């Protein structure tokens, strides 16, 4: 498995855990946990899209050079 795929898998797992913890926060009626979880989802998803863009751009550069 490529290095990028492992990072994508890790970010997706972190995002899913944060989404699940939002449900736990609602059940526990904890605003702090819900805000932290929402921030985690936004950060992990943003990092994933940023990484995807960098990988796509580097792949396009390699294809243009060849």
C-alpha cells in the first residue's frame, strides 16, 4: 500500500471516530465534547482534501514531465 493511501485511511478513520464521538456527546449532553468532535471532523476532512490535491498535482507534474 502506498504511503498516501495509508495517510488517507488514517484521516478517514479519524474522521469516522470524530463523527461517532459527536453522537456520544449528544447522548451525554456535553457541549465541550461536541465542539471538539466537530472541530476534529473539519480538521481531518480539510487535511484529507489538502493532501489529495497535493498528490493529484504531483501526479500531474510527473505525467507532464514524461
